[in-house]
C-alpha cells in the first residue's frame, strides 16, 4: 500500500456511509492530523472517484473488504493525481472522458447472469509529458501484474510497437479492472494504435496481430480497414486481456466516421454469427438512420486463442450522449434496450444514483456509451458506460436531431475528432 492508497482508500468507509472494514486493510480512517476521512477525501480526485466506485460496488453486491481493496487499486492507478483537489484543473486533458476525468465506469448486463462492474483509469494522467505518461502507465501495469501474479507475455511481445521513444497522443495506455465478487479483478489493457503516429496505426496493429498469432483471423478486418482508412475508418484501441481470464481476448477498436446505422450493421458481418440487424437496430433507435456525425460509432473486433480465420466477437459502441438531449433520455434508451434483451434494469438506476445526485435531465454525458456485444454462442450482452463527472457535467443539448449539426455539447472537445487528429500531438 502506498501513501495515495492509504490516503484516499482510508476515507472511503466514511465517504460511502458504510463502516470501515474489520479486515485491517485500511488502518487509517482519519488522517494523521485528525481530520475525518470524508472531510478531506471527497474534494480530491481519488477520494471522489473511489467513493463512486464504493457505491457502485454496493450496487453489484461486492462485499466491504473487497470493495475497499478495489478502491485502493483505483487510487494506486491514479498515483499522484489521486490527491489532487477537484478545485484544480484535471491533471491532464485525459481522453478517458469528456470532462477529462481520467476514470470511467461501466456495468455490463449479461443475460441470465449478474451484472458486472468495471472501472477504467489512465495511470499516467498526472505526468506532464506523454512520454512520462507512458512510463508511469507501463510501470503501474508491471506493479499490478507482480502483485497479482499475472504474466505479461503478450504485452511484452508488442511493447516496442506501443512504447516508442516519442509517443503520439491522445493517450498511451489505460487499464480497466473487471471487479468480480471473488478473486482479484480481471485486468484489461488499452493501447494506442496511433502511438507511433496515426498514419502508422494500421501497420502497427497488423504487426501486433501477426506477432500474437492472430494474423489470419485479422485478415477480414484488415481488408475492411485497408479500403476505408483513414477517411471512413480509423483505429482507436488495441486491447489485451491479462491474467486468469476464461477466454483472454485481443481486441481491435475501429472508429466508423460518418457511418449510417446500416454501415454499422455491415461492419458486424466480418464476424460469423453476429447479427448485423441487431447492430443496425441499436444504432437506429438512438440516432436514427444517421450518418452519425456528432460522435462516431465504434466497432470492436475480438480475437480469442483458437485461430478461426475471422474475429470471434463484435461489439458496437453507440455514443448515446451525442444523440440525446439529456441523461434522462439516455437512461430511457438504456432501460428499453435492457428490457428488450430481457435483462432487469434496476441496477442501472441504482448505478446512476450511486454516481451523482443531480437530476438526469439537468445534464448530458453521464451515460457516455451504450454497447452491444455479440460473441460466438454467448447470448448478446448490453453494457452502459458512465462518466464520473468529477470535474463537470455538460448542459443538456438544445438540438437532438441525428444529422450533422452544431457541435455536441456533450463532446466537450470541440468539433475536432481526437481519433482522427491523434497523430497531431507528439507530446503534451
Ligand atoms: N472518451 C473517448 C471516447 O468517447 C474514449 C473512450 C472512453 C471510449 N470510453 C470508451 C471509446 C468506451 C469507446 C468506448 O471516444
């Protein structure tokens, strides 16, 4: 446990209104100066985000000792950023979320199984340069792997591709934790395909897929990309599952620029068994036929051990925040979608209440994405992504038409699409 861990995790017992755990994981519920935990924590980034995480753990039934451990890991990942007062600007212009909070939460709703909570963080967010960001993030992953006994063989095999001497933005490496009720979290790493320059992102991912033995399975996606890159399709993430996953995946995230709902459906055709109509229907119900120009639709192709000659899973990410007036509308989309897939939606409402006390209709962006995963014979799965809003909530949109229009208030990054301009900044 380091200073940040003790500091912000120690405050959580009070912050979430639950007693400190008896396990002794958190020796200090109050600071050395006698200030109460909740008094000093919630106005700092780590304390604020860890309190949200604690309440979300309660929603999914994670017990108190484990909840505390998860909060500690989150604060560890944030490093020096955890202790930053929220009154100061964000530690860096993090691409994790629109208000630059370097944390994002998500709840996934598998059919017939319990909801699963995940948290994404940018470990290098406090660094002043992108090189420093990369060094910090890779070191954080090394520490987590050592702590949990995870091997990093795949990451090591592609490290030269994703850790160049001079990285390009908008990020280097993010970590997501899947918080299960038992055992250590599942760890997922998100790397930047454009880290050696956005113009080289396709060759970077091709090489990484070949090295990991997924060259033949990547071929259909490669062909799809080759004919559209970079005007109509770019690459956003290259992701690796690390540790004891039942079926570890390598994932490639493709951004569809100005795509229609039908185009998104077509993108799912690269995956045998994925239903294009389901994908197009989901897009259509949120943004109409399109084109989706305010924020782009994103596909994720997943690849598992056995090389089948094609990707084994497809996910569509719909940036719902750019196509609704406010979060009440986004929530209503999510609830209808969950109902249609036969999944109880009450954890969604409880999660929203765990994140913020504001009215859902008072802002937009709390629900950032809704996604649908189709993989092999598994039942389709809906996931909702949540912003922390540690720094700000965006006002409701004035105009909710699906076509091109004024910049999305929820975007918060002006009309520039960071995925397209990723190569523009070599160092922050
Ligand atoms: N904030 C970025 C975006 O909205 C990156 C990102 C965060 C993202 N979480 C995501 C992209 C989930 C796709 C899915 O694009």
